[in-house]
C-alpha cells in the first residue's frame, strides 16, 4: 500500500535506515583532542591527548543583520558569531596539565599584578593550536578533524575535593580561538 503522496513506506523500513547509516554511524567515544602547540611555562602537555576525556566538535553560527525596509524587517547574513571550545581533562596526580594551563593563564594576565608578560604581546606569542579528531571504528584513521587556530585558555573549572569521594578528578578548560578549520569540509582553509 502506498503512503500519502504516492511514496512507499520506506520510512518504516529498518533496512532502509541501516543502509543510510553507513558504517554504523560515528561513535562519540572515538575521538582524540591534542594540544599541538601551547604557551606558558611549566610541565609538558604531551599527555593531553590521553587525559582529555571530552571535547565538543564546533558548532557554527552566523549572526543575522536586520535591515528594515518600509516597516518590514529582512534578515541578512552578518558576521560569524564568536565561539568557545570546552575540553574536560582527567587530573593526573602531578597535576601537570592543570599547572601548565594555570601558568599559561598567569602569563596572559597575572593574578597578582593584572598585567600580561612583556614577551606575550604578539598574538602568536600567547596562543597555541588544538585539534579534535573523530576516529573511525576500524582504527583506520580520522573521519573528520578540526584545528582551532590561535587558541588560548580563558577559564579552568574548580576541582572539588572531599573525603567521601573516590573518583579521579576532572576539570574543564574553556578555550577562546580565532577560527577553526577542517580540511574534510574545506572550511577555514582558504
């Protein structure tokens, strides 16, 4: 029996659905986030890709600019909206990543003096690069990768400590960045 509009009932077919979900879909747990370049002083952040337990693939938004003509509002594409990246990190016992991020933030604006370090004035002297990559289930590489250019940490979350807690500590880092790019969709590459 044909569905309304002359089509068939393919929407109710599980075979049609699984055929469209090629390779079974991307898994949210198969990713890696890497702090490719970092600023600041302190310990190395080589283990970031192992201890970063969560990140967000970027959204994209263009703010609408409203133009009015004879009382009618027309929405036109305006500027791209600023965005942030948040990563969630396991805290190792030496707190190496946290120490590094705190030192990086201190370099940007001192907790005590409210000043930036003198050698951190040019944008490339205080920013780094992060990547977030969606991995394939078969272990054959990257499905899609994002590179966050001229990134810098703007916030670290608190870490709760309590005598009745037996969990490994985690904390979030909020990153600001100039733009992101992805070679798979050619965004930000020209």
